[in-house]
């Protein structure tokens, strides 16, 4: 992998962060393609999603996918 991006999301409480983390972590490995990989990590109130890709087009697609997954998890979980 030659390109990477780290998406950082900060929440008010560790419980909010953990809720979103649990929601998106289950997608790691399931939605990755041949050109991208992703990892999710949690540190207190901070959630990080790292996307690695072979090329910039795949990186953009990965960033869009994971940003949307986090947004949906926040909305469904009632996390602002």
C-alpha cells in the first residue's frame, strides 16, 4: 500500500466513542477491496479509522466509505 489517510473522530464520552467503534469495527475485513485495507482503533473518546490504498482513487473511495459508515453509526446511535 502506498497511500494512507487517518480519519479522527472525537466524542463527548468514552461510551459514545465505544458505541460507534463497535458499530464500524465489524466492517473491517468485510468491505475491503483488493486495493484497500482499513483498521479501527479507540483511545478514550477518540476513534481513528486508518485507510491504506494502492492508489489515490482507491484511497478516496475508502475514505468515503468509512466516513459514511461512521456517520450512519453516529446517527443510528444518537451520537452527536
